[in-house]
C-alpha cells in the first residue's frame, strides 16, 4: 500500500496498527439553559496495536460519546487520548487517521455503492480501487449492492456499506458504533464472523460499540463493560464471565442472566458459606465476615442438582431443551425465582423439590450495598 505524504501536522501514519490510550478522559455536556451532564467520568483504557475491544453497556452509558471523542466529533472535557505516541485531543477529525463506521456517515448520493467504496482509495491514488471495492463487497456478502445508489438502500444495507467503507480504508484505528444492529439474525452472524476475520487480516486496532453481550463476547479480545459513564471492568470475555468485578457486570453479562439472592455469609472452620433462604452453599471466598449481608450470584449453567446440601427449591416450570433442561424454581425462604440448568436425563414436574448448589468457585458474593465483589 502506498503511504501518503505527511504534512508537518499530520496525524498518525496510515496503515500501521497503532495502540490507543485513553487517559482519565471525561466528557461533560453543557448546553445553554440546561444543567451540565457528565456522560463519561474519568475513563482509562490502554488498547494494544491490532486489538479488538468492545464497549459494552446499556443505552445511555456513554459508549457513543467515547467513540465520538476518539473520532474528534466531540470535544474532550479533560484527559488525554493518544494514538501511538500522538496526543490527538486537538487534531481535527480528518488528521486523526481514525476510520469511523458511524451509521450516519454520509455517502455521496450521486455515486453508486461501488463508487462510494472506491472513492476514498482513488483520492489517495491507491491502485486497484475498484477491485478492492469489489473484494470487500464480496467478503461482506453485499456484491448485489454495488450498482445501487445510497438513497435506495434499506437501513441494514446502509449499515453494511458503512462498515465496508470503514474497513476498506484500512485505518490504523477503526471505530464502529453498533455496526450490526440493523442486520437480521443470520446476516448478523455472517457479517460478524467476516468482520473479525478482516480485522485479524488487516490488524486494525478496533473499538466496537455494542449493547449486545453475545456480539461483544464473540468478537472481542477484551471488553470494557460500562455503566453510568464508568468502566466497570476491562478484561477478556472469559474473565468478564468467570470473574465479574461487581454485581453490575455479573448481571449484565450472561444469557440467561445470573440468579441473584439476598443472603448472608456464614464462616465455619475458616470456610465461607453463603446462606440463602433455608439453604447454604460453599464458596471459595476468603474475605467475608460471619453474618455479612451479601448478594449471592449463581449462574444457571453452574447449577448442580443431586447434591447433598444446597439451596432447597420447588419447581414452578420445567422446560426440556433436549441437550439440557431448565427448571424455573422458587427458592425456599426467599421471595425469589431462580433458573436452574439440569442434566438432559433429569425430568421434573411442577411441585418437585430440587436441591441445587454450584462448584464453590462459581458462587459469587457481592457487597450488599456497593455491589463490589467480595473475594
Ligand atoms: N449532545 C449532548 N448533550 C447533552 N447530553 C448528551 C448529548 N449526547 C449524549 N448525551 C447524554 O449522554 C449520555 C450518554 O450518551 P451516549 O454516549 O450516546 O450513550 P450510549 O451510546 O452508551 O447509548 C446519555 O445520557 C445522553 O442523553
Ligand atoms: Mg450509542
């Protein structure tokens, strides 16, 4: 690939993957006549060159704001954003060499999709611009869109074009905001797989914004789980799932979601148990004190039935899902329902009693007030 000449205030070089550092970044929105609003509250992230990370969190948690600050579409209230060694806070968007796949990103209406895709490459005097446009369209399964004009595209098609246009530039840093949100389920899986492959091939340092945990889990090297403008945990998908930092992360990640109960820590012979209703389960927690109020988390898939002691419950509904069963149960002594995954060969009827526990390392305790993990 040709390297464009660099002016003296050029941003990071095109083409080579670069790391991205977000150092104590805050965003306060201040609009006249209204109260200020802190959308991003001191964010820190160190993203390695070529890494694919997701910003995962509920609507309104500050994901898009973060991307827009990196892209230069929104000012940074305080803190630093660096790409490689270059501080980019004050660089105009066009000088940052950041590729954005925002949906609203304009396509040129008079050009067809192929011309739109090739346009940026031609402007940079890259050879084979048309061939590259065709190749990326093939990879994303959208060759049929090439002769069409932007105005005639559906929202799902526009989204694919926006993605293709961001990818074809091979930017050192690629930002994608909910890139697959408008695609139907089967297209979404295919494009997701291809996106990951392309990202690996070209090595763009990539940030994907999503509220879909499955998407984040399947795409990412690491996930930053956000809530209320704060990163709750920044870790590999496995660590996020197996070792949640707090109640929010445990509850947000996992499908079906984790069972949560009000409980109490019971310390016996140096071991910490979690008391829930009439039952008790062993944990590997070391720092809880006897009688400490906790929230107890057990994932449905970690539940083990046929145990001697555990949480005592009554089956309300049982679903046979062939590979395993799923019992919705009422846990005695609590007002809570729980979902218990059961082995394929076990069948239950409403009213049956089920005693369940989980491997001690898979019983999570959280501080009842702060939600922080008790380890
Ligand atoms: N231009 C703006 N002025 C004031 N508040 C804004 C503006 N843009 C976003 N917000 C607020 O900032 C918060 C985060 O928004 P956003 O980053 O879009 O969240 P997400 O992408 O995670 O859904 C929301 O509460 C939103 O209402
Ligand atoms: Mg958003």
